């Protein structure tokens, strides 16, 4: 989006505020779909946890996307947005058998990631088809926070436990209709991803009635200059070829599934915040903005570097700033960052604010969660209002003291 459009939104609706560009979401969706144009049966399941506003879900519904969900509440949001249950995949980890049964009863595809639940679920409901989440123990990316396929990860059933899975399937007579992996949040190296896929194909051979293979996600998008981006087209070329060959070998048509969150919505999002104070200390110039990690926690939680632009004065002389929040703790968004000269009252725009930004926000410091805008067909649509004082008190019960 243009800075001018963003500035106008901040003026009209106030800041802090999240803005999402529907066209960018669509182009990312189509880009991934086109990368796999050789595959007839394919589905993209948008990972709801990245950005779960119902209007965003409805946008994905319009694309004919499916959903990837990790809680029964996300499933319910998907159903509320109009998705049919068979377009929803449920991939929880560490949740109760009871929740899994409730989701299964809704007709949603269950994906199980541990032997204990697999055995209990299979014994009780042998007729309900189940997908299994395999951990291929492949490290994609270098950061153990976001690489979930490695040996110490809590996610998935270890590839080394395949014999145990076979025994459970045989003993319960359950139907495994899909096989899944989600190795982490960064496919930096396509070869590493293809290697993990080979392990998945190898495992898939042992199950006779598969309908689909789900390759999870891990697509990387650029955050700052020089960042490597997953070469989706190259991945599409290589994996499609391998997938088609596997289908032949397997002797049955299969659906190829991916379930990206970040790839689809990260770059479509902007977070706009107003500068409250410019504070010069002996060593640093701080720009204190009217928000904090209650609204955007990724820089503090993951060290992610969101690009920041001064959209009020984009052409000003560039200076170095530390951009900090208003929370009474250290909440540094950026240190020593070159930004066009900042004046109090200016609006700063954070890029890559679509994925894991609003959805991770909180009311810490008793602040309101911000509003959200969907920029659709050249129009700013308010899709969430800023919270009010009533929201802070909601669910609290005042007792007489
Ligand atoms: C979070 C998650 C995703 C999406 O990951 P991104 O890095 O946002 O693409 C996909 N699958 C599962 C099971 C997840 O938990």
C-alpha cells in the first residue's frame, strides 16, 4: 500500500491500528497455488493462528482456501466464517482427548501428533479417519524457537516410532487418511525441505488408504533488506515432480496440502503507531510510540526486525533512532534504526504486521487492543473496533470488599 493511503487511514480511524491489504493476501495465495499448477488435487489451508479476524477468514473462503486450526475455538471461528467442516484441518498439540472428540464430532479433519491420543482415539472411534503428524527430525532454519522438526521438539510423532503407529492402526482398525509434517517456520533451504518430504513419502508408503499428504508450512518471507525468501516457484517445480512420481508409485491419487500462515498474510499487514515523545539521552535518540508489546510482541519475543517508516515525513533527513513502546518494561521495537527524521505526532508504519501480530496482542498495562482495517477494492473497511473500557471489565466479577 502507499504511505499516503496508510496515513489517511491513521487520520480517519486513529492509531495504533492494524491495516491489511486484501490484494496482497490474494496475490500470495495465487502465487503458491500457481507454483503447484502441475498438481491437480491440491489445497492451501490458511493457518488461522497467524491472523484470525473473521473478515480475513471470509476473504480466504472467497479464494476457496481451506483452514489449518490449532484449537477448537479456531475451528468454531472457521465454521462461523462459513467454511464447511471438510475444508478445516485441526492440528493441535498436547490438547485433551475430549477436545479432539468434540472437533471430530463437528466433521473436521483430525490430525493427531502423539501415540497416546492416537491409541485412545483409534480405540474409541475406529471409523473416524485420522491424519497423523510425523516428526521427520529435520531442522529447518537455525533458531530452536521456530524449528519444530528437530529431535528435542515436542511436535509430532517421531519417525522412529513408525512401527508403534502401525501396531496401533492394526490393533484398533482405524483409518489413517492423511500424513502430515510441519518442520518449522523457516524453509530457508529448499533441499532441506525436500529431504524432509522424502521421509514423509517413505512413511506414506506404509499406509494404504491415504487421501492426502500435508507438507505443513515454513515458508519464509523477507522482513528486512537482504533477507532470504523461500523460492516458492523452485519448491513448486521440484516438489511437484516428486509428488507426481510418488502418486504413481503409490497407485492412487492424492491431494497435496500446504498450510501457511506467515507467507499468506505477513507482508499484507501494516501496523501504524503515533510517536508520543522524542527523547534525546546522552547516547541515544528514543522515539516513544503510543503502543507497546501489548500490541506487537514479535520484536521482543522473537527478535524479529520489522521495517519501520515515518509515513508522516517520508522524505526527511534520515537519523538513527531507538523505537520504544509505552509499556512499563523494556519494550524495544528497534535499536539504532535509520528512519526519516521523527517529530512528535508523526505516524510510523511497521511492515510485515499481518502474521502473529494482532493475534498475539494482549491487554497488558490495561490497554485496549487496537482496531483492524481491511483494505479491499480501494476502500478501508473497519473489521474490528478498538476496545473500550467495558472490554477491560468484561468477565470480571466485582465482589463487595
Ligand atoms: C503455525 C502453524 C502453521 C503456519 O506456520 P507459518 O510459519 O505461519 O506458515 C502451519 N501448520 C501448523 C501445524 C502450525 O502450527
